[in-house]
C-alpha cells in the first residue's frame, strides 16, 4: 500500500484484498470467542456440579446425569457472564474518565502527575482482580443456587468477605500460571524460539503439552473455586444445604439427599 500510487487500479485491488482478509480474520476471531465461551461455560457448570455432588455425598453421579442438567446451568451462566461484562465495561469507562481528568488536571510532564497516574493504575488493577474474583465465585453460586446475573454477583460479593485475601491469592496464582503457559506457547510453538531451533514435530508436541497443562489448570481452578464456595458459606455460618436449593428445580438428585453439615469453626475446612 505504501509503494503504490493513490487512486490507481493496483491500490484498489490491494484494498479489496486487505478488506477481505480483515473480514475473514474477524469472523475467525468471533467464532473462536464464541467457541471458547461456550466451552468454558459448559465445563464450568459440569465441573462445579460434579465436585459439589461428590462433596455432598450424592450417589450415582454419571456422565449422562451431569449432561442432563448443564443445559439450564449454561443458560444461567451466560446471564452471569453478560452482567459481568456490563460491569467491567462501565468500570473501564469510569477508570478511563478518571485517568484522563487526572492527566489534564495535573499533567503528565511533572512528577506529581505521573505519581497520581501510577496510583490510579494500581487501583485499577486491584479493582479488576476483585471483579474477576467476584465473577469466578459468582459462577459457582449460579450453578449451585437458584440465582444468576447481578443477584449471583451480589451473593458472591457477600460470600468473599473475610476470605478476600485467599480468593485473590487463588486468582493471582491461576492468572500467573495461565500467563506462563501462554508465554511458552507463543515463544516455542508460534514463534519457534530460535535459540532452541525446534522442528515442526517438537513444536507440535510442545503445543499439545501446553494444551494438556491448560486443561489441568482450568480443571484445578474450578475444583478450588467450588471448595472455596463451601469454605465461604461455612465462614459466614450459612447453611450449606442451600448449596443445592435449586436441585429440585434442576432435577439434579433423583434419590436420597443427605444435608451437608455445618462447620462452626471458622479456621477449620468445610
């Protein structure tokens, strides 16, 4: 484009080629996002429900029984996800307005203005981590209780009070491990790190290994988030039997259900 004269047939042809490639690129990105979102919500509902069922002592947990209930759960999780996206969108708009106002008021050339912008950046990062923690626990609330969307977000916000430090540590560890795997995949598989001189077979093997690591990581996080839900319920002396308040609605349990026992000691695991 930079080497062609404007308003020439050659430039018009290049514009058409670039436009077509961009259209294909964005279609692939949208399809990829939808596939990842559906897979994430599907796996979240299945894993959380299965772990909670095992924890409560439910019998006859089969694959068919799990699949039979996750359709309704996935619909509820989509509602919670959309509410989270809306909250994050509004949060980013407010943060951007505050940053622009501070930059115009205090400037970016002097030390005081830079310090203020750094403080705003730190506060923004803390807020994003908090929203991620609330959203992750809200997913568990959506699966195990008859609530979703903003209601599940508010319940999650109340539950993590007193356990916010533990929740943030879990979230930071997960994001750190995810970033490491993503970095290794990008450097070794996508770019083919020259210092290792990896062949095609080795890059495919490393890519498959990264895929297995990601699967294990997401499985581990869902299990930990489910157990964190029970820990928070116990910490606030809430009846953990409410965890399956929606079981009749979802037709989860077909047989006998033994209520979960309360744990009064805040320092003891559920």
